[in-house]
C-alpha cells in the first residue's frame, strides 16, 4: 500500500536538502517570516537563493536553529549578510561559545567540519512558545543527538519539527557518546517525548516529511536498543558517518589527504582509542573507507576516494 505525502499548511515550505545540508523550513506568515535551520556552509549561496525566491521580495525576519551542528547552522552567516535585520535565535546552553566563537566547543573542530561565525540575537527557551507562520509553536528540549537540541511542536495541527531527534528511518549520531558521555538514555527520553506529543506530520532534519510517527519511533527504538547493547556498533556507524559527510563536501579526495584530515580530526582519535584500539589507526581508517566502498557509498579509483 502506498501513502501520499502528508500535507502542510500553505505558509510552510520545506526545502529538502539531502545529507550535507539539513532541511530548511520556511514560514511565510501574514506579519513576519522565519526559517528554521540553514544548511551547511558550502551550500550557503544556494540556501540564500532558495529563500530569496520563495520570499518573493519579502524580508527574512528570523533565523532559528534547532541545534548548532554545522549542517543546521552553516548558512546563518550568509543569511545575516543577505538580510541584516533578521534576528537569529538558538537553543540555550551554547550562547557563550557562539558569542566568543569557540569552534571546538561548538563541535566544528572535533568533527573536522566548518561553520562561519555568525551573530546571536536570542534563544529558543524550552518550555516557551514562538510564533511561526501565524501559529504558536512549542519549544521542547530534545537532548541525545545533541545535548542542546530542541524540537518545535504546533499542537493545533500536530506538526513536529524533529531535527535529528527522529527521522523516518532512525535518528542522528549520538555525539555525546563519542566523547564518553552516557547519552543513549537521553535519546530514549526524547523519543518518549515525541510519542507523547503524537505528531500527525513530522518535518525531520534530513529526508522527506512523513506522517507515520509510530512506525518511525519503532524503528528508532529498535536502533537505539542495538546501540545500547553494543556501543561499539554505534561508534563504527558514527565514524563512517563522519567520513561520508566529509566526502559529500569534498566529492573526491586522495588517500594521503584523507588520512591527514582524519588524523587531525579529534573525534576519530576518540573513537579509535575508546573502541578500536586493538587495530592500528591507519588500518582502521582504511577499513572505514573500504566499508563505504562495499556499501556503495563511495568509489575507489587507485588511491582516490570518490563520493557515490
């Protein structure tokens, strides 16, 4: 049986961006406009062009981030240049790191990713509400994937912006676990929150808008149980995600340059030391690349790895 995609109110436009950039959600209200999440920095010009066309001459009034991973806020600086009056709101907990711009604490250095510095104007406080597209949206804390992440819920039509807390077929890497913090229980608590909210429509951080939240929650809980039973499985998944993500940005890279990048990226060192110290680091990294090739996520030509 096939299901037609769920419908959204006319004031909401979702730009499904793929995996290098998170989805962008544009709100065109009668009084004001806003966008939730802004993609990766290498796609910033495209993000500006997409929003400019959809705004059709209207200004962009607010920029909101569900969390500050580079694929969700990498376009902030470009949007601030294009619409200088736009107010930028982020979840609390990282405001000092944004104001002082600490790329390590903001995860960009540890992941080997980039994010141009942007201005901060306010916070999305869990427990509060915010007007988006003439509707009142609840702000809920959603730790797990990122300890500071929030999700946004509109109870009138049961619409959920889930960021990376819930996708149609899983959820995002649990980054605190890479640093040795226990965060799988937080993932479970956030899934419980989403179940209580009972969304009719889910707008995820990546992938298409979907309507079958109970199925997605079941898939996510099964995946979470597997990670809790075998944390090394999650660590291997995370390492391959980090490598694939960078390959999406590069499109192709010679092995010596890839190895140098991975050696300089702290999360690889943490993952190797904590879970894979029984393997020489260079052999382990090459094994990750081999896994991407075997799965069809990459193609190797000699010593050059290509995105696929």
